[in-house]
């Protein structure tokens, strides 16, 4: 044993020698060990709890004696009496090093604990949000050295927390004096400091404040607005909630909303007002769910497509509806929530909006890139976020490309005769027997297939109401696999297919999936028009992906990531039968869930991630599908199911598609290829 | 002659050689010659006009040929045709150097023209305001290199004007796109960039904007609010206006307003609202006077005492009413005018408030220091700004001290039996014949003395209504010189003084200055109570000055500067007879006019001055009169007229004061010395 005992921290493994009597917290700080403290080591906050280890540690080469730490002191005793401390715990600021010691920092005592684990990459997200609460002790005023209370608070924060250049607005300056005096010159200050701005006071409380600060991660979509309520101290998601975007009443898709703004003076203001109102309602609702006051929400991070981005900010989106699709501003924004009239949040709450990549490739796509990190990928990855527009990223650590493709709402069940949103009663899974051509299906709300004797009873409450997006993809793919649909997209007649389920509807045919009319339910069929809508959507998606692959001079990718809530429900096999995505081994198709929402949570939890995605967005190469002649070519070729020219060798290993053709020279021919829709 | 012609600029005398064909503007920029340009040399703004000189210039050693500049070009011809150009002028961006040339930059083509000349010091104030308008040409959007319009505007400003890190709020971002397109990618942008913040867009206009930006320099006093409206391009004062501070209804002096806030919950909010309302009215009125739209006012600079400072900011001033007189914030503030509800100004106008020196020594005193620059003075200067409180600065280039002294409102005519504010009809000058003891006087509104035969007619319209501050000082000093008042401050009886104008009033005497009762006017006399009020006020002022002199270990100063509107009207001799100010040669007493207002104009005109005064305020040593025991001693000793113990040798050279004493042991004794008032 030397004069200076050895201190070893786990799980970090960091170690160093310190003079006898050094507080554990001090040792941790000097070694850069992640040990929390809100009160700065004053024995008030109890955040610095550690677990000392005693006995033999051959792995570390030390023996820890029972007297390796100073004795339990009165601060610890008082804390334990009032609040209770777990067995074996000590306060890091009180316990002093007396001999060689092994100290474990439990997860709840780590500031930068991991909150979002990304299995696809090596990076884990740790808590380092923009807004923190700091406890400080402020010097009292001195007539001989007159300075403002705010200046002495700033000095204290600089000295005790290394926070420099503090700012505060007039309203908070007005609250400062009574709070300092009530707290007897001890105060807890919530400070917002992101990766580029000056630190600003958000709120303050007398003495040591035990409250919590919350943040919202919001994925503001054209159709739905989804939010996570996050505890900014530990990253816990307290509630997740969503609602329909009320702008839907101005137009279902983005282009119709841009048109509404163009045709109706002040229409953009109406839509801005509608979405801001909805966001306030969402903040209220999610707070009620989590049983907190929405005014404790001090930050909101937004990801959204460019049109939503502009309408949120109160910017007329008209330029986004016409070439050259110029954004008013493309870089990230950090601004007061009050600028966006988000009055439900804390008065001094801040908003961060991720950068847009291009006029059609928004902050939502940036959030997907932040979550999925194609720029860190060793292999070539294609990431598609399927919504009314599909955002597509393709690349690897060398280079990443992005584009947006106007798939339209067919994948969401819109523009489909029996289509509906994913809700109980909607058909979500379909199988068609290749021999009998009889279908069986499952509906949301029940795990039973429709050929199960208990199915009718299990679905009695919800009924069988329509087909949702994933059901559409499955039924069309199953029809193709069962020989009911040819490569050109034509549904065969009863005669051609040998099943009475193929019924004539005018000059084309439809496939009867379910007839509920006997029980007062709907007749659910897949019409030729439905097939055309799906063909347009999947062609746009595939053409966008191919355009990026062309630019990268590759003709296959190593893996495909399906992002978005929809992506989580798509069967990779069915998607590939349709030719939605390029051919890869089926086990190389994974779902990332709501990657945009995850990206928003990452940006809310870690300001370093904000800087990282801002830099990465500048590196991502944008491809504008609207002006690429090859997009049209790819689109036409992708109209066939799965494709007119591209082979799907990996798919062929598991599925063989019947070589049927129902084209009798009549109408309804396959490859019309016309762009019936632009930007949806 | 060499290959590179010699270019000499006057009046700067800067010279250099440039390749043939160099535009004059380019040469000026390379030499650091102050030659204006708003459009960046595109021949649009015409701000870079210069006057070439031809012929022999023996002083410069050059001969300038007629072909020393390129010929008049079509841009110049067009400008001359449309707007007209003065004889002999050229556009600096168009005229190219062809041979040796002498070029004069006329004052209107200088950006940094001198606008405020300070005779007391060597420094002149040049125009370098925080808000400028810049003309830029912005790159059009490119789908292949997508970036926001705001980012391309930022790039243009960086490249063309070296403005880095531009910011804009959401509202201005929303206006950007239509303006850029209307101006065909040419735009004029007003940008606020002070000495510490990031540059922010204030407004923008399509194309080259010819309009003007204005600023307000506001001296927000307890009694009056005075404002100058300044053209931010050239520093011209377009209008000056003032109004009563409406907070007077909550209390005449500062302490009574602090009391109002203490006694009435929400009282501080009422006073804040009142002053902000008045400021909006003032902005309207001054704009009407200058025939501009108040929404063209993009900046306001405030100087004020600490209580006004807090009430303007919406901060309860209660802490300023009790030791230790802690300011909520002491440093300068830069904030949006909307934070102060100054809705009459431009929507995005900014406010700058000078720093406070201490709890009793406000931004108004800082403004006096900025204007009078005691820190640059070679000799020892005492600066007193006389108002309801006196702000006192004392020092030289080595060290400057400051304090505030509670003189009360007597010097402003309040608490004086016949006192009134300076207005037509008020007695402002007084002389008393030392032999006859008869007075003569002048009133505001007439240049005649009251013994002039034409006086009655000249003052018939206004009447003779009372005595204003300067009149009070003169009459009391004259009474002392005429032997009507003794050193202790007692007015003699008719018997003691030999004049029936000394009339008994209860147990003391009064001096009858004017009896207007015959004409229905007032009886104007100076009572013993008036003398006591003046004694309290002047003792406080003198004691404050002496306290600073003690701290500096000096017993005399080299010169005295009287600041404030009141200071401009005080007769130095009478002030010194009263013992308001320390003894110096009378010609060393000067008036600085409204130095606080001048300081506000300087800070409005020049951002370097803001940085300078912020640094200087940190160096100024503050002395708190309320806690200095010696202040009481000095106060008591200063009660005598002119002083109980301090000699006035310089005064003695020009005035000999009769050695009278009217103290008969009765009441009304002189040196009560009690602090009857605190902070007014």
C-alpha cells in the first residue's frame, strides 16, 4: 500500500490514485467517471449514490478492507432516515477514500446513462439533453461590491458548473430576486444550452428543487402526429400518444394542402393555426396520461416533412409545390416554443427542429438518418420510410444519398375500394390457397385466422370492416402468387382463374375477399382499380430506390430497412413479390419501427446528436426525382409485378410466381406508366 | 509615372498605388478609406460619390491629368439622368483609376461621419450603429444543390458583407420567399448586430430599398421622459421630444414609487404598464413631429436610474428600496422591443439598456460617464447630474468613483413654498441689491428684468407664477450675499436686515420676492422652510462629492461639470455661494447639458461605445452613501452656507459674504443635519 490509495470504478474500469480523504465524487470527477450530482457535492441531492465493494478483487488486483471508506457520516444518516438509502449504498460526496477501493456506479447514478440502444450500429444514445437543472449557492449582495443578483447567479453557475455567458429574459429577471431570497441564496436553475446557443434560464426555484423536467419528441406527419413524453433526467418515456393531423380537413395529402394555401388567401395561416392548436392539445393529453403538468415540458423536438415543417413555422409552403421546390430555410432551428404559439408547454420552453435535406426530403428523413445511421453502415443499406411520400436513403459509410418519392396514400389504405386505416376490424394478413384460390385472413384485434371455428365469435365485436395497408400488400401479393393476377397487374376472370371469387366488375374483374353482407357487413373485394393504385405506389417507391442505386452505380443492396409504423407491419416476402423493394435475401429485410420518431427522441436526449445530424445532412447527396428523366423509365419498368426487367433471384429461391397472362387485348392494360399523381 | 498610378484620398490623406483600371471604391476599401456603399459596388445605391481633383497638387506632390479617371460611363449617366448628381461628382464604384489622382470623399459619402463632437475630450462619435441595411444579390435555388432561401441569403451576406452567423425568427423566415422572388433575388436586408450578439434580420425589402432606419435615444427619468429621434444612416436628430413620466401619479419621487410597489400588490405592474404605454405614445408623437412612421424605428437605447430601469423591465423595484439595494441585474441588456411591449416601434425593433453602476447609481450615470468621459480626463473632474437624486462621478484617467446622493426634489422647485417646474412665468434669475435689499428678477418667457419698464407688458401673458429650480438657487444665494441670510441658514427679521421685505411668518421670517396679489397673482416669498429644503438638498450633494474626494484622498478638484437640464441653467457663482459644489475657479465650472441623453445618443450611434462603457462601468468604483458614516459628517458640515468648515478660497476672490448671524437662540436653528428623507 502506498500513501495514495487506488480507486477503481466499475463498470467503467477507470482507476487512479488519490490522497487519503478524497471524496469519492471528487475522484470520479477527476477520472471522468460518469457519476451524477445535482447539488455539486453538498449532500443535498443524493444523486451521487455509489456501491463500494469489499474483499478480494483478483481481477483488479486489490484487496479492499472494511475501512477503505470513511465512516457513515451524519449527512448520510440524515438522508437515510428521511428518504431511505438502499442497502450497501453510500453518498459519493460524503464517503472519503481511506484505502484501496472498488466502487460501482449503479445505472441510476449515471448522468449519461444509455437510453436508446441501436442494435443496428455500435452507437448507444446517452442522456445529454439541452435542458438541465442545476443547484447553486449564490453570493449575497454586498453594497461595497455592488452587482446585480443575476450577475452573482451567473458567477455562481460559472464557478460551480462551468456555465459561461448565461442569459435570461426580462420576465425571468423579474422573478429572480424573490426566489433567491426565499431560497436564502440557494436556488435551482433550469438552463437550456444546446450545441450552439448561449445558455438561457428556463425556470428557477428557491432552494433544492426536486421536480422533473420533461421533453416531447414529436413526429409531425401529414396524417398523424405522434409524440413521446420523455423525462429529461433519465430518458424514460412516460407516455406516447398520437392524434390525427387536423390539417387533413384542408387536404388529405401534402400537395392538396399546398394547393389549398395557393387557392385560398390566408389558407396557410389556417393550417398553421390548426396544427399548433392540435399540438397544444396533444401536449395536454400526453401530460394527462402521464399525470404531469404540461407546463413542466421545457423542450420539444420536431421531425416532419418540408410542408409540415413550413406550416408549423407559419411559412407559406407554396414554393414547395413547384419546381425548384425551394425551402424557406433548410437548416435546423432552435427557437422559443412561444414563437410557435405552443402555450400549453412551459412559458420558456424551447423547440428544436431537425434540418431538412431538400425541398422534398424533410427533417423526418434526417431523423431516420439519425436513427438508422446509414453513414456508419459497413454494408450497402437501403432505408425506406413509407408514408404518403416515401423517403428513401441509400448508401454506406462512404456516401449516402436521399430522395423522396410520391407513393401516394394507397399503402395507407386510401384510394383502395375497401381500404381503411389500421384499426380493429381491418384485414391485416391474407393468405390465398394456390390450389383452391380460397383466402383466409386475420383482422386487427384478433390473433385467429378466418378459417378458425372461433373466428366469427372473436371478431363479432369489431366486425370485418375493410383492408388496411399491410393487408392490401399481402392480398395483392397473394393474388399474384396464386395466379389470380398476372405480371402486368390484370386480375383474371373466373373462367381464366377457375374460381368464382373472381367476379366481373364492368370490363375488369375483382377478387372477392370477404362477403359480409349476409350479416349486414361490407363486401370486401380487390378491384382492378385497387391493383392500379398499388402499382403506382410501389412503382414510385421502387423507382426512387433504383434512382439512388444508379447514382451509386450499384444494382443491388446488401440489406433493406423498412421504417415507419407501416414498415413494421409489412411482410418482407409480400413486399418483394409486389416489387416494392429491390431483391435481397428475405432475412436482410428488417423493420426499424418509427425511425423518424426514434430520431426525434435521440435529438431530444442528446445535443451531440443534433450537431452530428446537422453535419451529416450537409454531406447527404440529394436526388430530386421530379427532374430525373430516369425516374420515369424506372417507374414504367417497375409497373409490372414484381418488375418488367429486373430479376429477383433471392425472391425466386423462396417463391415461384406462376407465369400467367390475362391480357386479351382489352382495356385495363398493365403498364400505363402515367404519373397520375405528383407529390402526395 | 510608374505603371501603378498613385491614388490620394482626402480628407484622410491615405494614399497607395493601384493597377490601372482599379475602381476608386476598391482602392478606398483596400486603403481603409471611409467611403460608403450600400449596394456593394453595383452602381445602384450612389452612396459612394467622390469628387476627383485635377491639376497641380504641390502639397501631395502630384499632377492630375484630365484623363486620370476612366470616362463617365452609362451607369453614371443613367443615375445622373434619373436622380441628378452634383457637379464634379463621380460614382466611386464606376470611376476607374487611370493615372495619379487626388480624390475627395465628401462628408455625405462617409459612413463613419462624426455626429457628436465632444469638446471636453478628444473623442468624436462616428456613426456605427447596430442596425444597418445591406443590399445583396442572392443565388437562385438549384434542385441539384438544394438549400433553403435563408441559407443562400446568409451565404450572400457572408460573401458580400462579411456578415457571419445570420439569424432570423420564424415570422421573418415566412416573409423571405415572396420578397426574394419579387426582387428577383435582389434584396435589401436590415440587420441588427451589436457588439456581442449574433446578427439578426430586422426587416427585408425586395430590390434596393431607399428607405431610412431610425433609432430612439431615451432618457427615462423619474419626472420626465426625453427622447431624440435619430436617423441611423447619418446620425441626424430629426426630432426631440419629452413628456412627463406618468408614474408620477404613483409617487413623485423614486422612494415613493418603491413604497407604492411595496404597499400595493401588483403596483409594480401598474407602473410598468404606465411607463410602457407612455413610451409608445412618445414614439408616436416624436414620429409625427418628424413625419415618419414609428414602425421605421428599429432601435431604442435607454438610460435611466435603477428604479426606472427595473420598472421598465417589469421587475419589482422593492429590493432597491432597502439595504443592500440589490439590483436584479446590473449589466447592459439587449433585448427585443416586444419584450417591453413597445408595440409602436418596428415589430422586430431591438432595445439596448446601458449598464447600471450600483443599486443607486443607474444607467443614466453610466450614460453621463460615456458622454463626459471622466476616465479620459487628465485633470481631476467632478461631474454632478442634478435631479431628484444627484449622480456624482469624480476622478481622472487613473481612477473614477461614483455615488448617488438623495438630494430630493427641492432643486426642481418641489417642496418649495412658491416652487414650480421650469415653465413660462417661473422666476429663473434673481438679483438682490446688497444695499437696498430690493430684488429684481427674470421669468421664463421674457429676456427683460423685472425693473425694466416693459417687463409688466412682456410678462402679462404668462404672469409671474412661482420660482423654478435655478431661481431658487439664485434667490437663496443672493439673500446670503445681501446679508439677509446667515451662514446657518436663518433669514433675518426686518429689524435685523433693515428691509420690510423680511416679514415674520410664525416664529421665523420670509423674504418677499414678489407680491402679485394686487393683480390677482400669487405672493412669492422665500420661507425659512424653503431655505431648510435647499440646505438639505445642497448638503446631500456636497457630502456625496466630498465622500468621493475622501476616497480619492484629495481635497479639491480641478473642474466641475454640471450635467442635466437643470445643470445648464444653474449659475456657477450662485451654486458655489450655496456650497452645492466644491470650490474651484468659476471658469472651471461648465455645463454639459443633458449628458445622460447625449450618452444615450452615443450608444445608439456607435456600438463600440457600448462595449467601452460596459467595460468602464466595471472599472468605476462605487461608493454607497447610505452606509458611509462619513457621509453623515459631511452632510452636517455642509448644512452651513456655503460650509461650516471647508474654505472656498476661489469663491472668495470674486464674492465676499457678509458675516451676519440671526441666531437668537430660538427655534429654526440651522444644522439639524437629520436625514429627513431617504432616496427621492
